């Protein structure tokens, strides 16, 4: 009798403990950080000088971390390159690097700062997490010595990694991720030999992490969601906006929706490099976002999210479009380049219509109604099915409705930030050969449209209400990862040259 009562009591209290310690929702924070850049990035400085610069950035991050914690945030993400910037050589980066151990060592740097050598940045991040009882996500550089016993060891005898670290609310190192898909000009870093799939569990869901350019590729990004079923992605980035399809808030929110995960994107704030655009995105809709080309200030965003977001129904991305009878637009079609890729376009000359444009295996179908057809603005429906080979090599299928930069059709696909044409409705679909399609809606002045559109299970991206602002683009950005292959087409292109070409 007593025993069974006791057992019941124990069972109940265990239940209660479980309930109390697992949260249905949590508060996420991301900080868009106006990074303090070193004056010299090509000549090596002393370790002391490097630390001075990193501490100036950590002072700013500390302000954001303490403020986020005071407002109840459980976790805060800070940007890639947010502690020392970019544009280094291997040698000039070296004084900024620390040896970052595998989290399995079970280490709280704040309590035990000398356990793995001189690690002042990890010590400070760990103390910020511990003292404020908040998970802190940051991006720093890892160094790992190697020698001739490893045939791939670089000539300078070390690997250098672009690395995300996560410290839990007790200051413990719980995740370390080495960036896989390095961007142009990141010659100061090595990529790991195999993609690293890094996850960790909390009382507010399971987390995966990757960095910036990784988002365009299958590993580890897609694997984290489809095989490891994480609830939330942590995404430090130093993202240069590229219109019409790859501005930060536009593409990152689309990835969250397309993959059905929470997504915490923290970007650098550096408008002269077109770096701005951070956000907290749930699968159904953005919860908070920030885009600011006008000021030099950083910005803290907070929002509540579900710990285990509701996974949307599986979408058949070809179902609706393949049921539409395609009328050939014949000689009214034209070709134009969008971010180096040649799209097939059709001009939307009417105030309303149903049109189809095809390229290779992809046919894109659009139903739309504008509030009025303005004489001073041109919109086009475009399709692209091919391998993009410029700053990286990745196979795309894209259906897009976009505003042309001017009324000259040769400007369709050029970067444009404002529009005046309002739409009453749109519905876009395509005969995609992939399940990985990212739905984008971008309004005039680089604004998102939370709650104003949806994706149906038969693969239509459609407006729920007339969009709240003039439309820049409505796009289904599809990736065919299995058709990716290494490209040597443009290996001479540097980040600087790319920036110059985009800057005009
Ligand atoms: C760069 O140099 C200027 C002028 O000497 C100085 O005011 C500034 O603090 C330096 N910045 C850094 C990050 O050292
Ligand atoms: C990198 O540094 C070099 C030399 O200081 C400078 O000319 C170049 O503009 C810098 N590039 C970027 C992208 O900041
Ligand atoms: C070379 O590297 C391996 C693996 O890191 C290590 O075990 C070995 O001691 C090193 N050898 C020398 C001569 O430093
Ligand atoms: C997180 O929890 C899940 C489910 O309980 C488990 O399968 C997974 O291995 C855990 N991941 C880590 C990194 O502990
Ligand atoms: C998607 O829809 C198309 C056209 O209705 C159909 O042929 C195909 O089998 C569907 N795909 C899946 C995975 O259900
Ligand atoms: C476009 O198609 C829809 C649905 O098939 C139809 O209701 C609508 O009348 C069509 N609009 C035009 C302008 O043809
Ligand atoms: C690399 O370039 C060569 C010469 O231009 C070309 O023949 C080859 O197909 C290219 N390889 C890839 C993978 O694009």
C-alpha cells in the first residue's frame, strides 16, 4: 500500500519535473552587429592588438546579450565575422584564432579558463552566457595544428576554420561548427574534409547550426532538417544582399518556410558592403526582421517562437502547374540575365492574366491581377532551369514574377529596390523537379509580407490578401542539389570583383 502510494507520488513528481523543465515556447534574439573592422587586415598584428580589436566588438555584443537576457531571451545569435571582420590573409588572421576544443570535453571556460591554453575570447563569451543565463551563439576562428603525417596539411602546418560556437546558459561549450561552404575570398580558412552535422538539445527544442553560404547547399543544411529533424536553425552570416532573389531577409525567410523550421539569422551591419538584413523566422511566417541601409547602428530583435514548430503539410511542388494547359507565348518571349543566369521572360502587358513561361524542364505558371497597369512600370514572368556557376556552382529551377528596373525589357532582373504597382492577387507555380523550393515574396523598399501569402499542398504560392505594399518579386526558388557539380568556370572571380559588378 505504502509502496504503491510512494511509487505514484514519485511518478507524479517526475512528470511534474519533466513538464516544468520543457518549454512549449521560447524567446529568441538575433543581433545585427555593426562590426568594428581592423585597420590593417593584410599585415599581421600582434596577438595583443588582435585581442584589443576583438574586445571592442565583444563590448558591443555584451550590450546586446545583456539587453536580450533582461528581456527574457533564452538564446541570442550574433553574426559571422562579428568579432574581427573579414578580408584577411592566412597569416594576418592567425593572431585572432584560438584552439576551440570538441564540446565533448565538457568545458565551462568561464570556470576553467586555462584548460585549453590561451582562450580569452571563449572565456569572455562563456562568462557572458553564464552571467546572463542565456545561450550565446558566436562566430570565431579555430586553429588546429597538423603535420606531414596528414597529406592534406597546409604548408603552414595548420588548419584554420571559420567556426560557430554555442555556450549554454551555464557557460558550457555545447556546439562547435566549422563552415563547410566557404565564400569567394575566404582563402584564410580551410573547409573541413567532411561536412559537420552539429546539433544540440535544450529544454526549448533541438538546434542545428550552419553559416552563411552553407544555406545554398545540401550539406549540412538540408541534412540537419530532413535527417536530424532539428526544430530551429542558428545562422550566423555576413550576407551581401543580391536582388532580386538573394537578399538576406527574403531568402532566409523563404528557407525557413520551404524547410519547415524556425530560423534565426544574424547578419553583419555594414551597408557600404550591402550587408544588412537579420530576422527571426517561423515556418509559417517571419516573426521579426530588420533591413536598414540608412544608419550605421546595430539592432537587437526579439520574438517568441514555438519550441517544436508545427511542420507544414508536404507540398507536391509540381502538382498544380503540371495540370495547367500551357499556351505557348511564342515570339513574345525574351531572354535576359538575372545574377549571371539567362532567364526566359514574358512581359505582363495586361492588368490581369494567366500565363506560362518555360525553360528546359521547367514551366512556370502565373495568375495575377494588378490594381492598375501603370505605364511607368514593367513586370515580367520568368523561368530559369540550369547550373549557376559564378560565386559558386549550384543547380537552380526558378519561377519568378518581378518588377523590371526600368520600362526597358533589358533591365528585367536587374537590382531594383522600389516599386509602385499594387497587386490584388497572385498565384505562382512551376513544374519543379525537386522538393526543395523556397517561396519568396519581397515588397517595395525590401520589406517582407508576413501572413499575406501561403503555399498550397499542390505547389501554388498565392496571396491570401492583396499585398500590403507594391510588389518587387514573387519567386519560387528551387534547388536541384543532385545536379550540382564542381565548376571551374569562374574561379578567377574575387569577392571584390563580384561586389564591383553588383554595385552598379
Ligand atoms: C584605426 O585607425 C584610426 C586612426 O589612427 C583610429 O582612430 C582607430 O581607432 C583605429 N581602429 C582600430 C580598429 O584600431
Ligand atoms: C581588402 O583590403 C584591401 C587592402 O586593404 C582593400 O584594397 C580592399 O578594398 C578590401 N576589400 C574589402 C572587400 O573590404
Ligand atoms: C603529427 O600530427 C599527429 C596528429 O595530429 C600527431 O599525433 C603527431 O605527434 C605529430 N607528429 C609530429 C612529429 O609532430
Ligand atoms: C536530442 O534528442 C533526440 C531525441 O530525444 C535524440 O535523438 C538526439 O540524439 C539528441 N541529440 C543530441 C545532440 O543530444
Ligand atoms: C506530384 O504531382 C504529380 C502531378 O499530379 C504526380 O505525377 C506526382 O506523382 C506527385 N508526386 C508525388 C511525390 O506525390
Ligand atoms: C485565370 O484562371 C483562373 C482559374 O483558372 C480563372 O478563374 C480566371 O478567370 C483566369 N483569368 C484570366 C484573366 O484569364
Ligand atoms: C573545367 O574547365 C575545362 C576547360 O575549360 C572544361 O573542359 C571542364 O568541363 C570544366 N570542368 C567543370 C567541372 O566545369
